[in-house]
C-alpha cells in the first residue's frame, strides 16, 4: 500500500474530483491502494481547492515545519531568523514579541541543612557530597574528576571533562575551569586519597561510577538528615546560593560554575528569606555618626 506522501497533489485532487463526479470512494481507494481514513484526510485537507492552491498549502506546511525545527533547536532569535530568511529556509523573518517565561525557584540547602547532609552521608560518599557542596561541580564532572585534576598542594581543582550519558567529553562550557578548594574540602580529599583507579570517586575495584549509582546515596543522606529529598544538582545550587549569601559577585560565581553567560548565573543569585531579613536589619545598625553626616548632607 502506498503512503499518502507518495502521491502528488495532482493525483490527490484528481481522485477527489472523481468522487465528486460520481465515482465510489471505495473503488478509488482500492485502485490507489489507500485506506478510507487516508482518503477522508485528503478530502478534509484538499477538498474544494485546485492543484495550485494545494501546492501552495504544501509549501506553507514545509516552511512551517522548518520553522518548528528552528524553534526546537533553540534558534528562535532575531539574528537566526534573519539568517534563515537569507538562506531561503523561510520566506521572511517574522516579528516576534518577547515572551516572559516565569522562572522556577532554585532549590538549595541552607547552611545548617548542608552540614546535616554531610554528617548524615555514608562514609564512602561523604567526601563526594562535600566536594559537590563546596565546588559546585556537576555530577558528571565529579564522575570524570581524576587525581591528575586535583592539586592538593596548591588547593585547587581543574575541571577538564564530564560524563554525559556514559560518554566522556569536555565540560558543558567547552573549556577548562579552575575551582579553589577550601580547607575542609582539601582535608577531606587528602583523607580520601587512594590508588584504586585514576578517578577520584570510583567503585572499590577502581571502575568509574555511574550517575545511577549516585542517586540512592544522596537520597538516603537526605532521609537520614530529615531533609526534603533532592538530587546532586541541588548541591550545585547550594554552592552558588551560599556564595551569593556570603557576598560573592555574580561574575565570581559565573567563573566558578563555568557558565557561558552571566544571565545563566543570575538565576542562582538569589537570597534565602533569612538572608534578606538580615540584609534589611543592617539598616537598624547604622552608626550614629554616619546618620548625622547623612543629615548634614541633605
């Protein structure tokens, strides 16, 4: 049986006109080798129009399909649409009104919750969780982290690769980044040092861990600590949020996280309700001399 896509518009319209002239639809379908359902789809789409209109309709559908592909591939911006029009992929670049997409709140652990999570983690996972909390590495970057990437003397990590769906590749940003290590995480890594394999976090036989293996341990730590269940990416959120709450600039957070744009970092630059209250309370602590100088200047 031939598919509908194998029929030209001329053939489809000719078949429809035969039925309009008195031929039985079942006979036409049998001759063409199509189902009655296909024929009625043709009728709904092409009934009452001529061949030239049908061709224009098909051309519009093809252009619409190309535009949908551009949208699906996140190419829907003014420059790319102009380029698509220039290349002839679409007739013209449409005028698109910017749509505001509501941002979802970023979940993170408070300082107390982060400490409870580390304390509740199993001994074999505690260092990995602490490193994630204090460096912001993605879980794929943690899985791909090698001892060659860790400088215990200088106190830093160089993120050179990641694991994505079982395959090793460069970091998401496409470039290496350096992340300094604080005293606690540096001490933890020194105590974690092993010769089982080249990766820092691995199975007892030295083989590489998988993302699936990492999920149960952090969920178990959350349960034991009495916390809402969250995944590894929440530790990255926590790292960025804690930096912001301690006064780090957006640019500093961007570089530590390895974001390609500052806009991406800004979603992390929020404060907890307590931190906001503390910020407002700073106004209650204005020195009297500063207040008097301000009055003199007004």
